[in-house]
C-alpha cells in the first residue's frame, strides 16, 4: 500500500528540521548519522485526520516502556 492511499494520514512539515530530503515531495527528513555507516535513514511525521474515538496511552506508559536516554 502506498502512502497516498492512506487517506486518514497526511505528512506534516517540520519547519525546524535541518535535513529535508530532496528526493520526494512529501516532507521527509534524514536522521543522523548524515554519512558513513548508518546513513540513509529517513523519517516522516504523519498526522491522523480520521474522526472518531481515539486511543490514549496509559498514565504510567513512560514508566513501563523501556526508553534509552542518550
């Protein structure tokens, strides 16, 4: 399924992001590192525009999840 077929989500431009890709018209951004080993990872921020019931994260989600602080 292509991104343009998912009508409930659309890409959001991140104005303060530095490394916007010139390879596509949707706003996607290169993640670090910018070169050498590991280069080439991209990310896109999507906004859900569908209406209806939303799911909320549990209040203790951040305490239960395993996040790594660099």
